[in-house]
C-alpha cells in the first residue's frame, strides 16, 4: 500500500522563533529628545536648558512604567539616557541660576554701596 504523501514529514525547526519585541514606554523618546535639546541647546542658547527638568521627569516616568509592567513595556535605553541628560541639564540650570542670583546680589550691593568719595 502506498501513502498519499511520498515525502516523510518535515522536521520541526531546530531553533525557537523569537518572541515579538515589546514596545518602548510612551515617554521614553520624548525624554531623550528633551534631554538632547536641553543640554545641547544650552551651548547655543541659554533658554532650552529649562527643558532639562522635564526630560528628567519623563525619563523617570518611562522607567517606572517599564519596571511596573514588564510584560507590557521593555526597558528602553532612551528613557535612561533622557533621564541622565535631564539630570545633567538640571545641574547646569542650577549653577546658572545660582550665578545669576550672585551677580544680581553683587550688583545691588555695588549700587547701594558708598565708596566714601562722596559727591
């Protein structure tokens, strides 16, 4: 008796198929973009450094979402990089604000100070 299929059954694949890649947390790319704009923009203009705390916040939120729901989101490097750039930019922002306060204070003291050469 002959079989209707002349070929032997096909062997299964020797490797497992890769599982589908989980998506990144929603705010991870925003954190990276804001971090880059904040830190790199500081060297071109002073205003974009104000975006750095927002990058820090978005990066922390994205990392927290990835840790809280590991079956829904993967750990994205963009979130970590955005958070680090946000921390660096926030430190630079703090130093700039401190220097502005010191300069304003010294200006007020200098204007109100009488050097003794009266007029």
